[in-house]
C-alpha cells in the first residue's frame, strides 16, 4: 500500500499537531474530471498562521477538510505535480501553482480555464474563487523555474499587499497622508509598503525592537519605530498586520480623531481582533472589484508589473532556508506560530 501523509492541527490549539497517514488513491479511484496532485514545494509564513486563527470566521478550514473532530488542515501556497489524471489536458507531469494542503497529495476536481483549472469539488463550491484557481506553470507568464522559492513565499502575500495598497489609493487614503503599518518586518507588510512608495503618503513602520534595524534596512519606510515609541499626531491610516490589542489601543488613544481608518489584515499575535474600531480587509473583495473595473487581463497586467518590481528587490532582503518532509514542516509551523521566525530568513519546505 502506498500511503500519503497529512499534517493536522487542533483548531482550538494550533500548537497541537499530528501527522496522519492513509492510503493514497490510485488512478482507478479517480472520478471523471479528477486529478491526483503530489505537493512538491511550499512556503510557510505568518500568513498561514492567519489562516488558522481566523479559519472558522472566513472558512479557511473548509478547503481541505480533516477527518478528525476538532482538527483542521492549514492551507499553504506552492507547487504541485499531477501524478494521475482523468483529464487529457492535465497529463501526468503537469506542474501547477496554487492553494495546497499541508499534505503530500490531494485530489482536485478540475474545470479547465485558459490558465489552468478551477477545483470544483463540492466542499469548495461556496469558497472564494481566488483560492480555488490553479495555474499551470507552462501557461503562467509570471512563472520562472529559477525563482520558485520567491513565488511560494511572496506571490500570495504580495497579491494581498497589492490589493490592500490599491484599495487605499482607490479611497484616497480616507483623507490621511500617513500610513502606519504594524509588524512592519513581515512580508505582507513590507510588500504593501513597497506598493505604496511614491503614492504621496508617509510610511511609518512599527516593529519589535529586535527587528528595527532589519526593517530600516529594507529602505521602504520613511520612519521605523519600536512598538513603544510615540507616533506623530497627524491624519493617519493604521494597517494592522499584528493583531495586537495593546498597539491598537495605544494608537487610538494617541491619534484620536486623526486616525481616519483602522484596517486589520494579519494576525501574527494569534488572537483574532474583535475590536469594532477596526475594519477587516478581505483581499478577494478587492480582487472582485478590480476584476470588474479592469477586466481579468487588465488586472493581470497591473499585478504583473508590480510583482516584477517587487521581485527585483526581494531576493536581496531575505535569505531562503530550505526544509524537507513533514517533520520539518511541523518544526517550521511551530516556530512561525510561536513568533520565533527571523524576519531576514524565509522558510521553504520541499517534499
């Protein structure tokens, strides 16, 4: 029997993990339009912690259902290869990029698109389309075989950065001319800062004292401050990538009416914010808006230009650390979950 493995977490305590093994489906087990994918290479960042923290709120646990009660599979982004298929256009060996489980394999029900396929499995029917779409690398103009590490680490994060920055520009920064960004050393945060450079706003990065020098070295923020420093009182938007209630309260207390908008994006502090003063940013909403405004090709063109500008610099900011197999995947998950990951390194896991 050929087995597959899946890393599951306790949905009530994300630090509790287990590696489960079961039988791998064979070609005869696949229904029409199904493909069996072997997960090859994924990135793991604080963004994946966010998926777990708000998994019940935004349905992230529903993409890759776990068998055990109270257990869940955390989604990751990366590359996978077709190892068995009932779809002629997706033969064995086809490499795809997309939303994957923390697992060695998974089965998708493929509806072909011009760039790849959409997983139309019943349990994914009501979930956001951006997470159900898979790009075939041979049809993806942004794919570069020599930079897969950058793609699994940054591409999903940078899409959020791109859309968040675009939403701010689209709303004229809600009347503010300063953008305060917490967890400023995190990848999605500094991707947002990179998108906002040259947009006529002052960028203030907040980070832990140990990350101040790294964050300054990025050259993306006009000012970098430790969390306990006081920001200038001026019309501001707060982009919260940390989920820290203390930081939020301090900013509201200091800025008062000058805080024009408070937006929550990530949750590196592991506790979802229930503060009514903050508005949650959900990237698929802005993606749908811009697809309607610009069309799919127009959106792809704008994102592609921003992505190329970002990757031209990103390789010099962070060193990639390579890991292998489910046990090392669990080790990285525990480190990122505990906030022990270094801002100047990034973790890629191959299987």
